[in-house]
């Protein structure tokens, strides 16, 4: 088997076993944050954290996978490939940068091939101030019943309602309405939740333990599902300020995009997980990106998400339809070819090396 292929897995259980083995083999200390729910195959579920470098290191790079569950097939493979790369670890050590691998931020979604958590929450829409009125997404409200009709495949009238919205509002407005996040329909798409979910609380706990002693912190969060197949768009993943932009461009190049200025393939989002970094590690100068790897055309990815949410809402669906939808969902967020895997690992390794070099210069 190709070395890169061997870093990727076919199930969450396989991915977790490979990650833990690779971390121990590389001499990293591992912590486990267990989730008291079974996986798809009855396996234990957890967010596992592996650290290379002292606890009091002044610079820290976090590399995370599985924020959106099923996207963890890609992120986990990247992490395992890096863990098995002693030259990469030597480069980080030479720059004086500690590394923190956070495997499967959303282990339930990873195991069950869902993008959302066990609470049906989109983790990257869940970091809002729940003590204040929650954001209102009027566009999603108008589309909800067409996106998730009573039966599947969707009837013609549902597709016509979606087409009418796009015709009048435009494709970008449609993307914003659907994926920007919503807090009204708990059984809907891109649901931001009514309270912090388990993965939200776990992420904050990891940051409190590992990120409160550093002066400079960088984060690379691995995602899939948007953009050209195999291309990793580097999206600014921190509050939009001049200092963050300057550091991100200095480290990762002028191709950095942003959801705030419309340059990213992603819609503008609310409640993103990077808010916890600013809040839990306020002492650190923080710079972060999400790498968004393309898989299938956007309309195919959305159709998979619609089908999967419909299935979640209809547990009595026939087994043949269930199996077809789950495979459709997996294929929308992971391309099981050697070429795609090599491309995503190569780009992630490059971005990680750029980050440790940037952190090393910043501290030096």
C-alpha cells in the first residue's frame, strides 16, 4: 500500500487506532476525552489529543481534524501522515514550536458519517454568546421545508422552490442562507444549537489546558467539501484584524481568503470555533487558517447533506435508501483515491511547515 494511502482509514475506529499508535510511536503524550455514546460499530468514541513539546513552550501549533464529523476521514489521514514524518517533527523542534494534534473534535459525527454532532449541531456554528439573542437567518427559514421535504428523493415542488429562490436571490445568497448557520430548526441543516454542545465544551477544555501558557498560537483546522477537487483553500480562521491578516499572508502567502470580504468559497459564518481560541487563550497572539479541500461540485455536496439530514429525521427509512444516503454522504466529503490523498497531505504539510517557520520567527 502507498505510504500516504496507509495513513487514511475506512472507519472512525480504524482512524482512531492508527492515530493513537502513530502518536505513541512518535513519543507523544496522549490524552483522551471520552464521549459516553457508542459509535456506529459499537466502538468507544473520543476526542484524542497528542502533544509534542513542553507544556511551557512559548509557541504552539494546533492541527485539528473532524470538526465536521465525516470530514475527519481527510483530517485524520493528514494528522497520521504527519505523525509518521520524523523530518516534520524535527523541523518543528528546530523552530522551537510545540505541536498539538487534536483528533476528531466531533467523534460521533466521524463514526456515524454525519457532519453534525450527536445533538445535530454544526460545531462551527455553535460558538455564539448564548446569553444574548441568537442570530436570525431569514433565508434559511424560507427554505427549510423545501430543503427537507416530507419524502426522499425530494418532490418536484421542493426543487422548484429552491430554484425560484436562486433565480430571484442569486446563488451566493442561496449558499449564505443555507450554510451560514441557523438557530431555529433543531432538525434542520447547519443548526447552531441552543447551548454549547459536548464537542464545544471539549474544545474549550483542550485550549485551557494546552494553550494558556504560550505567547504565540497558530491553528490549522482541516475541512473538506468546498472548492475544486483536491485543492486546499487557505481561509483566514481568526478575527478579521490587520495583524492577523499580515501574519497569515507572511506565513501562508497572498492566496489567503476570508469569509468576511467574500473572497472565500465559503459563505460568511457565525459562531465559529476560533472564537474559543481568542477567549480561552487571550494571552497569546493568535493566527489561524482552515484548509478547505474540494471534493465534489457544491450542488452534489448539498444534495448529500440534505439527504443525510432527511435520513436523520426519518429513522424508519428503508435500509437500501439508508445505505445509499450514507455512502453518498461519505463520498461528498472524502475522495478515496491515492491522487487526492497525496494532494491533501502535501498541501497540509507545506502549510504546517510555513506555520512553524512563522512562529519561530515571531518568537525569535
